[in-house]
C-alpha cells in the first residue's frame, strides 16, 4: 500500500511529464489497437474451424464464379449420390446481382452489390448471425419473415441506407450494370442487417431474381440473358466436422454432375484466405512493420521519460537508500511508476478507441477487398493496458536498473 | 508543391540559425552531453518517419502503376455497362466492325487493334507449412497477335520471344514426355514471373536456372494444363507486370470464355482517341459498347491508391502527434535541467526571443537527425516489390507494386519531421523564454 501511495505521488509530482508520456502512449496504443483489430478480424475469418463450419463451392477456375443454377439441388446434398454419402447439415445459394440507383453516375455510393438467396438461410447460414444479441436476432427474424412474404423485399446493410438515403419501407430501384445489364429490379426495403460485418450487404429473394431472368427472355423475343444459364455464384454448405467436409468436398469435386464448368469445394476460411492472398504483402507490412514500429516508439518515449525522471531524482533515490530502502525496492518503485502510466494510458486509449469507433462511428470503415467495416473487438480492452504496460516495463527497465544502482556516496559527494 | 514547402521550411530553419545569437554549438554540446535522451528521442523520429516513408513509397508505386499504364492514343472498348474487363463480353463480329473504323490507325494495311480476352483464374500454389491449400488469382490475357498487341500497348520483351501462331509447343522440347499434352506457351510480366518463381518447391528451386523468378523454358500449371515460359515482358511499373499473356484461342477454350472482353484500338493521337471514344460511346449504333481512353481507364483504378493515401495521411497525423509529445517531453526535461543556464544567458544580455530560437533549433535538430535517418532507412526499400490490388468502383486487378521513393516522399518526410520538431519544441521554448533571470538563478 505504501508503495502504491509512493508510486501515485511520484507520478503526480511532474504532471506535465506524466501527461505527455501518457499522451504519447495513448496515441500509439490507439494506432496499435486499430491495426490489431483489422488483423484480428482477418485472422478470425481465415482461421479454420474444426466443428460446425461452412464450406463454399465455386467455379473451379474462373473468377467471378458462375455455375448453372441447376447445380444447386445436387450441391445442397453435398453431391451425395449414395445413401452412405456424407451430407451437409444446411446450405444456402448466392446469386450475385449488381445494380445502381443512378445509372448516369457510377460511384461507390450509387452501386449496390446484392445477393439473391433463400431468405430463411440468412439467419442460419450467414456467419455471425447465430450469435447475435437477442434483440438483433429477434429483429432479423422479423425482417426475414417480411422478406419471405414480400417477393420484391430486400434487406440492406446500414451503408446502403446511408448511400441511398432511404428508410425501411421505402422503395428502391436498381438498374443492372455490367453482366447484369438488362435486369432492372425494384425493391421494397423490409429490413436492415445488424450493424457491423454486413453493413455493405443486401439480400433479396432468389425467386424474384429467377422471375426477372425469365421475364428478360420474354421481353427479348425468346433471347435469354447471358446470365440465364450460369448465375449461381457460390453455394454455401454447413458441415459438422472436418471429416464430413473432406468427404463432401471429395464427393463434389469428383462428381461428373459438376464437370462443365468444374467446381471446387473449400472451407470458407480457405476461400477468404485466397481472396486476401493479393493483399498478402500489405498485411505483412501492417503486421510486421507498422505495429512493431508503433510499439518501438512507445518503448523509446517511455524509456526516455523514465530515464529523465531517474536522472532528476538521483538525490532523492540516494536519500531513500540512506533511509533503508533496498535496491530492489527502488527498482520496483521506478518500474511501478512506469507500469502505472503505461497501463492506465493503454486502458484509456483502447477503451476510448472501442467506444468511439464501435458506438460512435459504427465501426472502422476501411474497404479491404470484400470487407468494408471493421469493429474493434472486446479483446482490445485488454490489448491496450497490456501493450502500454509491457512497453512501460521494457522501456523503464534500464532506467530502473540505473536507479537501483545509485551510489549514495557518489551522489552526496557531487552535492557537497 | 511539397519540395517548395520543404524549401520554405529549410529557409526558416536557416534563418533561425542566422538570427539566433546564442551559438548553435551550445545546443549541440548540450545534445551530445545528454546523448542518451537525444538518441532515444531521435530514434522515435526515425521509427515514425522511416515507417511513413515506406508507406508513402508503397502508395507512390501504386500511383505510378495506374498513371504509367496505358497509351494516350489508345481506346479500350468493353461491353456496354462493363466497368471492368473481367465482366465484359464482346462478340467477334462486333470486334471486327469496330476495328474497321476509319479512326483506327493502320500499319501495312492492318488495323492497329488488339483483340483480347482477359480472365482471372484460380491457381493452387504449393501448400503452405500449415498444410492448407490456398488459391492464387492469376490474370490471363488471351491475345491473338502478340506482336501487334505489344505495339498497341507500347510493350517490349525483356527476354525470350512471343508465343507462336499455334501458341503451344511439344512437352518433349521442355524436357517432358513426348506423349504428354503440348505445353501452352506464355509470356509473363516480370512481376508475376517473380511471384510464380517465389512459390516454387525447394526441389524446383534447387534445379532452377533463375532462383529469383520463372525464366525462359520454366513450366508452371494453370487449369488442367502445363504452361511454359517463352518470354518475359519489360513491364515493371505497369499493371501488365502482373499478367500472363497466351494465345487467345487456347485461353478461351481452357476456361470456357469464347467471347472477347476488350478491344484496344489505336488512334493517331490523344485527341484522336478522345474523338474515337466519344464516337463509340454516343454515335456508334452497331453495338452498345463502353469506350474509354486507355490512360483514363487505368486512372480509374486508383481508388485503392486513394484509400491507402487517406489511411497513410491519418496514420501520419496520429503518429506525428505522438512524435510531437515525445519531443516536447524531452525538451521540457532539457529546459528543467538548464534553468540556471537560461538565467545566466538572460543576465549576459540575450533577449527572450534568443532563448526561444535557441530551444526551437535544438528541438528541430533532434527531430531532423531522427527524421533524416528514417528517410534514409525508408529509401532502402526503393525498388522492393509487393503484391497489392488496384481497384475502381466495381472492378480491380491484382498487381505487383514496385515501391518508389521519390523526391516528393523524401521532402514530405523531412518537412513532417521539421514540423514535429517545431511544434514539439514550441511550448517548452516558450516556457524557457518566459523565465525570469533572477528566479531562474535562485
């Protein structure tokens, strides 16, 4: 307790220096927290799970993947052809659709990429939807019921609401772009995805999409839309474990039913890893250059501040020794001061980062491939104090060691 | 702009040195006496500025890619509504019609036009140490006449030759079995040649002619076929650096894309290209197409670059704030140790502003030393390559970026370091300036 009081008093003795050191720590812990949050999310998405995970089936060679929708029924059974074959526990089909609210001005804000899917599967097959807070889950359930009831309904992410300046209940017209030219869709917004990962997603009923593809043929004197035959982008399968996944993947990849075009079956984590492969060096740089450079800077600043402190207090430390303080006690005292500064600044910084970014900004908006918004994970609340504390301990070790080694005779000789 | 600002900053710094009455050697001696503190503060600047230099060099490389790629006299034609080559489909008859337009330059009676099928395909590279099989996305450009295409795009070969009319060669010529399927001949951009070369197995590397990249005669697998390198493009700093070129008919058959994705037409000059673009976009009635001047098309791929630039600007600001607080701490400590010095200086007749200038200079010197070392370290990364993406609103390409440290980047680094030194030293210098001589000596 005495130590704690002493530490508090010493930290408060030079408030300006303590404040400046804390500020540097806070600023750099903020950078580290943001960087690690992005890396944490990427790592979470690309870490293979061993149980109850999702696999994705896509066209084997070409991108974007376009398989015949006729594949869907057989794929939903995991390509099983015999009673003994392995089967997925759940499935969901994705047909991509791209349209714009303003055909005259194609901007990031005006373009919407949507998926046509089975409404029920939004709750069971979208990653993270199975562990939503109760209120969000109930709302999503209500929106899905509306989507099922309204053929032209659409559930959109928050970004779309902002970009289109629309509200739930309003109508939305999308003009097909690129491969989807000629398919213009009119929707009624029936709900919004919970804030976070799906802020840039929009999902609608696949029956509506199928109808519009048929209508195109009628409108164009029997000429089918180029996407009419091949419009299944991804088939998601849920498998209970790795063994089942391996069997399902083998069934699908060896099946003659999926030969033209050939398909591949991989875990969702593996698919996402492949997508991020193009950004491999960038992610490496962020992980091994940016974050360490911030940590090194915190370390240097804290080391500097503590060594200045120790230098200024050599006399006081000598007096403490005269009063009976042991060298290790002085070491602990100096380390404690620095630790207190580092931990408190780190905690305040990560707490503020968590609160401001998650609650105030609705996540960190940094489009990286198909990812748009990054949330600061709860784990960040302990990253801050840990980073601040560890940097403080490391940075103050040598100054503290020098404080421990203060020679009473030398100090008093200089004073004399 | 940036070099001008730097020049202004250097002029200010030199003016401070010139008008400062307290000799700079006084500050330098103090810095050398407190060398540990000086070193640590400078090192913090080295880390911040070094990192920013590397990040800016990366963005600089990306910027160069989108700015340098493309010929101002070329027009890229894609299907109507297609914002990217990968989602474009143009029929053979439409392509032939457009090639015959009078605005298209002819050489030896042939239109200077390149018919192309651009594809992104999966390639499973060797499994990593964790045993997970990943996919890599490769960019293939199916070309009909490689020499013509190279002329239209303004490209040349670094080594080797263009692929043959057939586009294939016997496997036995590359050391394989005569019974094996013929190898698809490919011309690689230097970047993708490095990328593919990097992911070879140890056994392959042990016997490789060139350990750095795939070289002439080396083979690799894409789709169900084995491919052989017959040429390497001189393409550093261009988006073509990440592409594999092969015979269009083979690419189309292998990956089931029987239409063209783009047609690149050469007009007589930039003005001609603008006219051709406008004609195709508004007055051409035989097919609905999207036409863009090639340089403008590649410029639209700078969205990722802009996004990275914003991120760097944000990081630079945040880290600069850290640097300012760091140097402020050091300078306050320096002043608190030299209160008596300040008193003596004042009694010797030095004015308040002399004290201010002296401490400001000291703070800027600490920052400048660290910043210069940081810039120097950052310069070492000039020419390094890294994989990335360039993208527009609805399309993009994987690219190999060559980091480019320019004068602008170095100037920005030094300017930032001087600014941090100035702002970080200002408050402590003001507090030193306001000290009363007698109180300081007491």
